[in-house]
C-alpha cells in the first residue's frame, strides 16, 4: 500500500486525472530514469517490498499507456 504513494505526483498535474494520459514520463515520480533508483530498492531486505510495489505500479501504468 505504501507504494501507492508514488501517485501523489498526480496532484500537481492539470487536470489531476485524465484517462487518456500516459503516466510514464508525464508525472515527476513516473520518469523512466527513476526506475533505476527504484531497482536499487529491491536489493536491501528492508526496502524490497516497497521496491516490488513500485515496479508493479509502474508496470500497470505502462499497461495503461499501451491501451
């Protein structure tokens, strides 16, 4: 659930929700280069679940971009 905090960056978008917008590359916490940083969260045991949550979140957002 804490990995859903990545969606707080939607609050700075105008409009906040747009069903036709691709989140990847648009919102600040959904930038492709940040995926590398999120990958490092998978290494320590203390942040692994958070890292997995972030990756699942970004994969689902990418799936929305394809549709």
